[in-house]
C-alpha cells in the first residue's frame, strides 16, 4: 500500500473518536490501514507497546488466571475462556494444553504487541493484542473480572517496549499462494495419503508433493475426501448440539491455531453468521464466506479419523472440525456417523 495515502496517527485517532461504536478491524479496513496501525496510533492514550516475546508471554499468563483467548481469521472468530496452563515454550512452535485454552503457536510470525486499556462506562477493559508483520491480528488475550490484575500489570511491565511511537512499519503482505504442482497424479497422492499414521503428518505430505490443501481434496477421490453441501457446516453444528456430541473445533490465524474440545450447547444464527454462545466457548462464523466444504478421512495408527473442513473462495482453510478424541483412542462412532451422513455434492472420481 502507498504510504502517502495513509492517514496520520492524529487522523486515525480522530476517525476512532468519530466512529466509537465501530469495531477496530472494520474501521481499519475503512481507513485503508492494518488493525495494528490503528492500535499503534493510540500509544500513550491507553495503549502501550509490548515486545512479542511469545514464550515469556505464555509463561507469564499462567499467573494471570482466568482470561478470554481470541484467535480469528477473515471468516471466523474463536473465543475461549479459561487459564493459560500446561504451557510448553518453543522457538519455532509453542503449545498451550490447558483444559479450556488449547493453542498451537508459531512465534516467528508474531511481530507487534500492545497492551490496551479501554474505558467502558465505569469499567476499564484490558487486553493484550498481537499482530503479524502485515499488521493482521494473530492472537488476543482479554482480561476477565476474576483475572489477577497485579500479575497482569507485572507481565505488561516485563514486556514493555522502549519504542512507544504512534506509527509502525508494516510489511506489504506478499504471502505466496500455496504451491499447486499440476503434475502430481491422484495415484501418487493416494499412495502417500494411505501411509499416514497421524493427522499431523498431513501438512508434511502436502508440502512434499507441493500441492495445496484444497487441490488434494479434489484429487483424493471419494474414499478419502468428498464434497459436502453448502449447508453442511450449519447442519454439523446443529446436530452436534442436538445429540451432545463432543467435537474439536479449530480456527487459525497465521500465527496461532486455537482449539475447542467438548460439546456445544447454544447455536444461534444471525444474518450471515452462525454463532456458538456457550459459557466458556464463543464462535462466530461467516457462512457466506464458505465456498467449499469437505469431509476428509485421514489414516492414523488408531484407525482413520474424519474431519469436516470449510474453505473460502481463495482456497484458504476457514475452520476445521473433528470428533473429540485423545491420542491412542479410535474415532467416536457418533461423530463418524454424523460426518459421513452430512449432505453431499455428487462428484466424479478423480482420474
């Protein structure tokens, strides 16, 4: 984006004042800037820049107690209320395996961080917000009434940045599209696919073959992946609620994947959105952004497991569902029955 046409920090703050009810992400889009630039413009006015030292953040959050963790992409917002515990730091990947907050984190993607305070009537809402180099949100942590404020303030102070300027350098998003080697044959894909012993090997298989996830769906054939009707995701959520089937729901940004494991109880449609509004899990999903939905079988050492995956019009994975299971367990029969009986789109087998 041409830097000369971007609003100044003062203009950004004025626009924020004039549109106080608008969500930050929506206002940033309207102004032609990233969300990180919108937040940075308020440094010194309820916003403090913090270093995105992911491992220090995660271990520090353990003492903050109950918070709300938020991870989103363009089409889905995933919110979990709980505690950051069972933290496993790492340079290339970090993991949080708490009973409620379950994350897979890629620290090198995290480029900018902010501690944000907002007045809401007589209350102050506090959050930590982290963004990638392009200014897109990767993960946010919102304090709750029961959070340990002293531990939070101590953590913010420890992460405080020497740079508190009101503008940030944003890298133009030049993320490359997933590779799609058109010479890969369906037989070559299926041969590798059938040799998988763990769902985590799936990405490595795609990378080795240099094909995109969505292309793999189209090549695999109906024994491994089949196309579902456009209403399949809403049907899945309603059926899982009706039959109290515990599920796993994955939503990812570039720097974080957030997972819900367990039943869902309150599913509410609202315009183009379908929402889960449970006590410790909120999900907001734009059904109108879904262009393709697939049911997928993946071999594991415990037998195959079935996922339901929704993709946008650029072939990006929006959301993914599994039946809840633990390592060493077979797939739940009720989940498998649900997934295999969602409405399908008839299609010819890949040659």
